[in-house]
């Protein structure tokens, strides 16, 4: 893009409005959220509301606060006092991350964070086990309901592995797998919790063209078939504009634009942030 | 045409003995410890009994360290709590009622589990190495507590003699503490706790423990209540170690804090690491091999010179270092590699 193009375009005021959906009524949202680490403000007074079945992408340069915002949404970080987080219309600010996950908030990790000493099947089975709240006596006896639940879990996990074309890797150790497969395992792990909302933290980072294509295909199918609400952090603007319903641009912890991807990428302020050219 | 064994259900795939060779090994191997007293008696039978008793404690340590990844240095403390509680219950009864040896041992285990939980709640505010240090504090508190004569009204006396003639359950099935009785009680309890450990390992709860061990941050975000499950692992492990302590007290017939020092804790660590961390068979193998090495060394050094037994820890330490340097994952992993090698032989891969 040239500086001539941007200098002739005025900032679009419609992209500077507040959240389209009030956070209190959203499937996932936050209101007046700020997060500071010492003197650094990582997220600055952000309010977001995501509608059911929507696919929102969060973009911005490195250090813009994207992952911090995701971490606040899923409860890994607490927002500074005054900020609130909503899940399915309920204030979950005080809920810990594991409780939010059990209420339908799944996520993948930029750094993968897989259980490295286990194989693919065990990685996914572990998370699936959480859904049934393992019972101590059933675990120790491993007979009757406990055994039946474990068999049902394995069946469901294998369906997910099959869907993500991970079947042939199910008994492979995580450590030796290529990045594309590891990212799919991460996605499989979040899917077996059957989330209402899925947070994808740079799920396509470091992938080859083919791997990225496969990942988009899996996520798009899920979004369309299961009406899964998606929040995705992604640097590839081509991917973001192709698949997202709405886009949110962060810069220095604050939202500088939000709206339909086509409009947002044409906004001069967004272009300036991305290219560094006024 | 298909060949080999196939699983026709998820249930069969989750079995403990899934392959034909494993089932044959079970049928042929299980009777051996039950028939062993026909061929083995005296000191050797007593040594094997001690292996079974320590195996229960090492299985408990395996739950805490091998599954959940928490370093606990209070093995001796948990065993002491189990032993003193069992001794008190056998002497005075539980609320005045004689409940017998097995229930007394179990109640001793419950006491140990309770202390594990009470100590775990504040300890889990810190992580890793710091938990090890805080549990080490429990070990020293325990030694001070049971050595303190002024606290006799709580623990019943620093040194206690446990009566051998007790009912196995309540007043029934009276036993007199013969080598044979102790052997079979220890064997059955060890098999029971080995089965429980195997079940825990293949259940969802075992998977959750291992996930916390691997990556507790990710585990929390993926729906696992890390704090609760760490406590649960502590409680299960503490219970098993406490049971082992109660049984050990009855086996010796006399308890003193000197039996439950940090040395015992370290000895159980060596057994677990030697066999293979996180593996039930590894824990059992580790206890057996380490005890045999110790006994062999003691006998060998005694035959060399009367005062040479003081060198036993030196030789023992060298053996442990050599084995762990060759195979850090323990003897079980080495056996697995050997099996793999033989399966492929004469080819390299």
C-alpha cells in the first residue's frame, strides 16, 4: 500500500463506536477492562461484546495486548478493579479459568502448552475427562460407571481426532510431531470440552501454507456446522478478512477500530498501525 | 487375512491385561507370591514382607510425585502418623471399641491423609522446590512431635509396643503376628493398593494428575481445578503411606520416631526413581530390587569384615548413581528397551 492512498482516505467514524452487542448481553464480553503490569498498561479500557455464532478476529502489532485480552477473557488474568467479564450474559469476573472452561469457554494457546509427556490420545482424553468431573471412588475402582464413562469419552475423543485428521497420530508422542499436527492437537483438546465459545490464540502461527489451509478448513467447518462462536487472534490479514464476521484492532492496549473486516483494513489509522506510514 | 489381537470394544482396550501374553503371565505369575511361603521361611520371608509394606508407601509416593509431580519430603512423617494412630487404636480402641488390625491401619491412613490435606492447603500457595521445602518442615515437625514426651497425651508415648495378638477385623479372626500371617496380610494389601494405583492411572483422575504434573497452567485454563486435584493426590498418597506406616508398626511390633526419619523418605525416593517414576510396576520393581541390593550388600560386607557394614551406604550410593546414569527413567524403562531390542533382534530397527 502506498502513502498516497492512505493520505486521501478519512478515518471511518463508524469503526470507532463502542461494542455492537452490549457486553452484559453477549455470549462473551468484557466491559471497561484494563490490565496493568507495574508501569505497563497492557490492556487499556477495553469493552467488547460478541454475539452468538459470531467470528471475531483480534489483530494488532506485537505487544498490542491481544493475548492479554484473551487471558483476561478466559480468567488466566484478573482485570484491574472496575473491569468486568461476561460469559453467556453472566458476570464471571470472579470465576477462575477452570470454571469458565467448564461453562463453555475453550481456548488454544499461542505457545501450544501441550502435555508433552503424553501421546496425542492422552492429551485429548485428559481434557475430556474434566467434563465429567472425575469421581474418586469410580477412579479407584475403575468399574461400573467410571469405566463406562471412560469408554464413552474415548469414543468421543476418537471422533474429534478423526474429524481433525489426527487418527494416524493418536499414539504418537507430542514431542516428535510437526508444528501443524501439534496445533491440531491443541485444537482437539479444546474441542472435546464442547465449548460455546472458542478462543484461538494465533492458531495458525508458524504453519506452512498447506497446514494453514487445513486449519482454516477445520475451523470454518466447525463455525458453520456447530454455530461455534469464535474469537481469533491472527496476524494474517488475508485470512482474517476472508473468514471473520467482525474485526477488532488493538494498539497499545486500546481498541483503535472495530467492524467488518473489509472496512477496517481500508481504515487509514489501521493502515498506519500496520505499515508505520502516515 | 487379519492376524494378531484386536480390541472389539473400548472397554477391552482399557483393560489392565490387554494382551494374551499379559494374561498368561498373570495366571502363571500371580500364584507365585501366594505359594512362596512354602519354599521361603525365616529371615527371607520377613524381608519380602518388608518389601510389600514399603511397596505400599512407595506406591503412595508415586501418586504424589509420579502422577501429580509434587515433591514431598514427608514420607517418614506420614508413615509415623499412620503407625502411631494404628498403635493407639489397637491399644485403646477407637472411641473405646476394638476395631481390629485392618480397620485400625485404615484409620491410621485416614489420619495421614488428613494431615496431608491440612499441610497441603497452605503449601500449595507455593510451587515446585518450595513445596519440597515446606513438606520437609512437616518431616521435622513430625520428628519433634513424636519425640516430645510432653505431648504423650496426644501420641500416646514416644516409644510404643504394639500387641501382636489382635483381631483382624474387630474381635474376629485373631492373629498372633507370625511371619506367615504378616506376609499374607502385607501381600494382599500391597496387591490391593497396586490395583488401586493402576486404576487411578488409567482413569480420568489419573490423567488429570499427570496433566497438572506436565503443565499446571494449561491444565487450569482447560478446566482442571489444579488446587483441588493437587490436594486430592496428596490425600490419596498420604493415605497409602499412612497405611504402610501402620502395617510397618505392626510388623516391627514396636514404634519409635527413629524408624520414621528423613532417611526413610530418601530411601523411598531412591526406590521409586530406581524402578521408574510414574509407573506402578516401576515402583514395585524399585522397592524389590533396592531392598535386595541392600540385603546383599549387608551380607557381603559382613562376610568381608565385621565393621565393613558401615561402608554399605557408600556402595549402595555408587550402585544407584551408576544405574540412574545409565537409565535415568529407571529399571522398568531399561527392561522396556531390552524387550524392544529382543523383539527386533537380529535387526537394529
